[in-house]
C-alpha cells in the first residue's frame, strides 16, 4: 500500500520547496544553485526524489538532448502551509487553534503589530459574516 504524503517537511525539504514555490518550476541544478552554501548535487537530488515520493513534487522531462527533469510543486505554498499548520495544531496543541495562538502570545512570539493585524483580520471576517 503506498505511503500517504507527509504533512510536514524537514528543514532541508522546506528549503527546496520554498525555492520551487518561488521559481514556479526548476531543474535540480537550478535548485542546487539557489540553495545557500555549497550543496552537493546528489544530496539535493536525493531530497528532491524524497519530496517526489512523498507527493509534494512532480516533474516533467525536457525535450532537449539533456532530458533534464523540471520539478514543480503539486500544491500551492498556501495550501501546504495550511496542511502543515493543521497537522501541528492536531499533534502539538491537542486540536486547539486557540492553544497555538495563546502559546505564541505567552512566549512573546507575536509582536504588537502582529496582534493588531490579527485583530483587523478578525474584524474583517466578522463584517463578512465568516467569523
């Protein structure tokens, strides 16, 4: 039975996903060049293949002589963020989004600007009848 795609990313996987989301699509070489520091091509390719097996990336083959694979994300960045956040809330905060927000407030992770922006979003949602 095929494995379900992971809802979370390792740090290295997320680095690669961010590059693909920013570029739209890229070859393994382009991804390698966009990564900070010196990354070995085969290491980058291994992570790309893992992401593909997990269902986060897909590829097409170019028609040129090199027949390079061009990778793109299967889901938009926002959709992937929602999945990861939903997983985090369920696994770490007992399914309570309020617990996550309270934790961020208590630890000082949210600035006054963040809180003001959140208040404004909540007010807008109330006006739209969605909160």
